[in-house]
C-alpha cells in the first residue's frame, strides 16, 4: 500500500555537522495509512519520507544512503515536474551545500521506502539511519503524520 | 503634447477598467483556452459499477490520474483533495473526487479501494482495460509512461501528468490545477461554480 509522507525529527543535532529535522511543509503533511506487509522489494508497498537537512559545516556534503528496519530497501529519489508531467527517478545522492540546507518534500527529493516490513499507521514512529559522504551517520526518528 | 499624452493615458486606463470588469469570476485554476464539454468516458469503479462522466452533470468533478505505488506526489494530491472536501463542508456533496489509475497492472479495484479509504470515504477510484484507460488519458492529454528504474528495487515507476482537471456542473472541462495548488484555491473555484449553478 502506498505510504504517506512522513516527517523526521533528529535525535541529536551535531555541532558543525549535519542536522535533520522536520521539513518546511504544512503541519498536516504526512499521511496516516496502513501499509500491507509485503517483504518483496520488487512489489512491496512504498512510502516516502520527507525532512530538512541542514549542513552546519563549511564543506558541501551529500546524503548517500539510508536504512530502516521498516523497509527492505531505502532509496534516494527525486521527482521532477516538467510540463505538468511528474517523473521520479532514483538518484545516487542528494547534495547539501556548505552552511546550507536541502528540503526533501513532495514533488522533489525524498527517501523512498520499498518493501515495508510492517504496517505503518498515523502516530507510529520508526528510525531511519542517514549516511553521508563526509558527515557522521545520523539517526532520524520519523513520525507518521496525518496527510 | 502633454495634453495628448494625458488623454492617451486616460483612454488606456478606462479600457483596462472596462475589460477587467467583464468575463465573470476570476478563477484560481488555469482556465482552459476553449471551454467545451468534457470528453465523455465510461470506466469502472472499485465496486465494479460503470462510471459515466456525463452522468455527473450538476456536480463538480475533480479528476486526477495517479497510482497507488506512487510515494509522494499522489498521496499529496489526494491529501489536498481531502482538505478540499473538509473545507467545502456541505458543498462537498456536489463534488466528485475521482482518481483514475495510471497503473492498471498493479492497481486492482481492491487495492485502489483500500488506498482511497485513507483520503475520503466517497472518493471514486476508476479502473479499466489498458485500451479504455489509454483512451481517457488521450482525451485529457494525460501522459502516462512506465519507467524501469535503473538502480532501484522498485518493480517500475510511472511517470504521469500530475495536474488536476475540474469539470463544472454543466459538464464542461473548465479548469486545470497544477501539482501543488493550494486546497483553498480549489475550494474558492468550486464554491463559485456551485453557487452559480
């Protein structure tokens, strides 16, 4: 079952490092839906995770991957809208400028959860580990919010 | 010279004022260049019943083409529909929120039905044969294409036109909303159309 948008809250921000937090989206973004449990990564339920990544360091960095116990695979995707057509593609990384930020939001960059390993409902929380090219990994606590 | 210039300016201003007053309500959505009867179609809803677009006259129809394996854009638009439904209050009874699948291979009626319950109990999901659906995509200028995703574990992704199409109570295809249009804008247009009909 296609999943809702979910926002992340970081457990610990880092001095001079990377910080992840709720994206700049309306408070009610993030849907609450029950996912069908389907561990086949090719046909499983999908979900999207949104967040804001803030780079406090003086060097540009990249989000290069993510993992979560709730999904068989977590991929980085980018949606692009051209002439009214929405196209989504996996990307190898998401760049974050030095002393800058990037917002993962609908119609743009997002994490895609493939092959959900359990149901996800509004109010549920789960962890996603974010891996960066330069910064230390970040543990992000994601809350499933009402769409 | 100055007098001629001043007269010219007044003429221009008067023309602008006169034309601005004409043409009826200003819509937030993009007005179709030529407002005509919406192309009719018959598809099947999630309960197996036929859905004829022409039968919806008297109501506003919001049409969206999407699919249940779409992780960000479709839930966002359907979430917006949900907000529109709520904001309309009683007027929502005269609006049909319709999702036509862009992925008939995976969107079975059961799957579509379950997906829609998270957005609205009365939202309408439509399926059909590949030919029937393609005919509707063509009538509305909707681009749908399966994409094998290189470097992704997803079986495939579907690129699709993400606009919302509004058909007014007279059955005319009147407005188009681009992805990300605020629910309040749709509410404003729908209210204006229903109050006038």
